[in-house]
């Protein structure tokens, strides 16, 4: 099953683009950004989940003290 894709336009510092191209290759830029975006999304979701769990634990502890 094919994944629907879209184009985006981003502006980067020239040196950052050079480093990405040196690492991933100029023809692999899209794959590099897709992987980086997926990784960052997972990191942020995990951070939010941990925060929610911590808040829930703190609320539970406050209730059990009273």
C-alpha cells in the first residue's frame, strides 16, 4: 500500500543543509527529514505521556494523604 505524500518548503541555514547532505546524501534529504520528524514526534509524545503519568501519580498521592 502506497503512502500518500506531500511537498513542503522549509528554509535551513546553508551549513545545516550541507551537513545533512554530507550525512544522508542530497538525493536522500526527504527520507532524512521524514525519519527525523518521526523520531521527534515519538519523543514528544513519550514526554507528554510521562508528564501525564507523573501528574496522575502526584494527584493520587495527594488524595491518599488526605
